[in-house]
C-alpha cells in the first residue's frame, strides 16, 4: 500500500493565501487594464547574469535569471521569472509591482521598482533559506534601483532580502 504523507490544511492553503493576499490589494486598486496584453504599456525582457551574496556559503552556486514582465503606462507591472537559486535549484517567481520613473528632475534616467509575489523552488535541505516556505512555495519581494540608458535598455540592482544583490539588464519592447 502506498502511504501519502499527512499534510495539514494550512500547508495546502498557505501558497494560495500568499498569492491571493499579494495580488488582492493592487488588483482591487486598479484592476482595469492591468492585464491588457495588447493595450497601452509594453513588454520587458530581463536577464540577470550575476548575483553577489552578502555572506559566503560553500553550498552557494552560480545564480542567473530570465524573465518577462508587462508594464502599464502608469508604472504598474506584473511578470514572472525562471532562475537558478543560490543552491542550484530551478526556481520561479511570479509577481506584481510598480516602477517609479523620474525620481529626480536632475537625473531622469534613475528609477526605483518593487515587486511582490510567490517564489517556488527552495526545497529539501534549503527549504528554510527563505521565510514562510511551505512545500517549496514562499512569499517573495524585490526592491530595485536602476538606470535607463535609453527608451529600451536599462540596468538595475535588485535587493534579495538580506541575502544579496542581483544585477539585471532589461530590454523594453515598445
């Protein structure tokens, strides 16, 4: 007989609760047009070739990411990325967020961005490397500061909680 592990209802529902609460506030505030795939706004391709860890761990592996996001004209965005986490595990991040441009009139290229969503991929012996992880799912958030070189290309640095920094390059399809 095959025995299935006992899983509490809380463990089963936690990823859904995290996703719903992450999406509820911004979507209720501006559901109109956020997911308009062809309307005003643009697509962005992002690649992250390098990450810097704040502390050394012999189990750390090379970290990379690739992602796509859709940004509305008012700065709201949503997207997803596929990445290899700090321990070499294939992982994903789906999120919503907002980009703030023209932070300073003297430096119009400077922008800030945040995103919040659900991470998947930290499993096994590394499941406790991200907080509130249940079955590989956990809440995630990124805070970024970037520089737009022109209308299409930009670079940014993403803060990875208290773990490190990730360098990201992006191309906007207008």
